[in-house]
């Protein structure tokens, strides 16, 4: 009996020992793995220049250029420090161990932005050397929310009362309080609302157009007169003014973009395209409508529209360091090269992109040059503007303007006075039959150039 018991005990030991050893080995491996993981820092390694791989599943995040991600903070310019601080605090790619619940709402919180701003500016003591216009901009650059003083009668700008289809184009025109004549002439010419026929050279037809002028608030002490009542009368008559309660200065033009995107996202759900431009340009609206209808008809148009922006694209630009220029940005405020951006008098982008720009702009520090800021937001969306030669930001070349049909082949030309706009519009109507076959400028090229 004893021999039998010993036999079974030896057999049990022989069978169980390998399993027990394997279990102990697994426990050992797990302990070693946990120890190794716990010793890894919670933040990502900071290389001299870090470019996000774009693994975070959010289309608003895209690989960024070095100018956004330079982590060499000592002595860095104010804007660069602000942008990097925002990225480090709120970007899940840079903070992988932080669960950012309600992230989209928290970044909009001005108190958070103000705290970030205070951290950076308190550490930067050289701002006494900044020019006054930069100081004024810097003082309020954390603010994103200003009350509306005037807004259009229509849901999405002034247009026809009996539209039979969603608007094809919203004309969002940056203006100032004193430019009454510019606005009046635009309403009579290229900025007419309602149904507008396309160019008769093709069968793309036309579309419904709406119009809105974007304004801030003037300093009545500097003007010497309060014109707010006159502006209210203009708004009541035409119903196309969108005015916010911020000081209307050159460096605050960026606010018009940011606040317009917010307003558009809540008021213009079905509008296909936006023309954003200045009130001193001339736009060939029939050409614009035909061109945009043609873009919609292209294959995969919906995907293309998510990042669609077209204009006169400027690449490899550097900040203007001439201290007498209105574009002057000192090196202590911003360092780096500008992204590609659509410059000057006007640009066209899709309604889908306008909403995406609204979302992403909440994570890009305001910049005093509005066109450059839009380019910065486009980089964050991993998108780029498309260059089209029919956008003449810097006017015609040579004697091209002297040709009879020159204005029939463009989409936009910059810097035209109100009396010039009236004459140009009348001349276009008079020469319409003669210039019926005038192609769009650059139409002989196979494709326009995409720049990213």
C-alpha cells in the first residue's frame, strides 16, 4: 500500500512540475514587462523637431511642419511659444496618457487660453521692444468670443427670398465702417444677391448668391464722430452687415475670419462655397459661378470639397521685417517661414472646409496677418490651397489689361476703386457678345497647381 502511494506521488510531481515552472516563468515575464513599462516617461521623447505621425483618429490633426513643433523653447518667439504650449497641453498626440474628455469644448474656453497666454508672456520680458500694433494685438490675442452688434436679415446673408435650391456662393466681404461707397457699388455690380447666371461660354449655368459684409467697430474718439446709427440704417435697408464688437484694425482682420467661420457654421448649413475677399476688388461673378459648378461636377467632388480652396497662392514667404511696413512682424514675435497661403484680395473655399476651419482654428494661436493665419489652419488640416491664374492679386501683367476681353477671362483682380468697378461692370455687360468665346485665364493649362 505504501509503495503504491509513493508511486502516485512521484507521478503527480512529474506531471505538475512542468506546469508549475511554466506558470512561474509567465509571472516573471509579466513582472518584468510591468517594471519596464512603468519606467518609461509619460510624455513622448522630445526631439529637436517633432512631426506628428497623424495616428490620432481625428481629421483635424495632421502632420505639422517644424515651425509648429520646434521644442527648443529658450529664447523662442512669443507666437511660437504660445502655439507649442497649447499643443503640449491639449494635443492627445503629445499627451498620450491623458484622457482629454470634452477636448473640443475645453480648448474653446477663453480662461484656459488666457492662462496659457499668461504663462508665456510672463516668461517673455522683452515685449517692451515690440511695436505698438503688435502690443495691441498681443493684449487680446487669447480672445475668440465677441458679441454681435449687427447681423443679416437672412439666415445666411442677403439674397433672394424665393430660392428654389441651396445657395451656391456666399460673398463674405471684409469692409470697414467708412467704406460706405465700396459696399454700395458692390451691391450694384458683382455682389448682387439672388439668382446669377453663369458665363454663357459653357452650359454650367448659374446659381443663387448671398452677400454679407464683415465689420468690426471703429474708435469713435479717433473718428471724431459716432457713425453707429448710420451703420444701423444701412443694415436695416440692405440686411447684409455682420458686425462684431471688437476694434477694427489691420491686425484684427484675422478675427473676422475666425468669427465668420463660427457664424457660417451655425447659419449657412447648405451653402456650397464661400468667397472671402476685400471690398476693393473686382470679381467676375458669372465666371466664378461657372467655374464652381464645374468643380462640383468633377469625380469625387465630395472628397475634394473637404479641402477645397483656390486663389492666388503665395509659397515660401517670410515675415516682413521692415519696421515701417504695415505687415511688419518682429522676430521676437514670430520665427519661421510662412506656410503656403492664398493671398490678398480674395479666395474661394467650400462650405465644408469653412466648418473644418472653424473647428481647427480653436487650436491655432491667432496671428496678426489674416491670410497667413488661414494658411496655418490649412496646414493643421493637412490641406493646401490651389493656385489659379485667374486670381490676379497683383493685377494684370504688362499691357494685358488693355485687351478688349481681358476682364472676361478672370475671376478676380485686386485694387479697384468704386468708380473703376462701376465702369468695369458696365463695360463687361457691353462687350459680353464680343467676348463670348474668351476662355478663363489659365484654362489652356491642364490643371491648376495644388500647393501644400
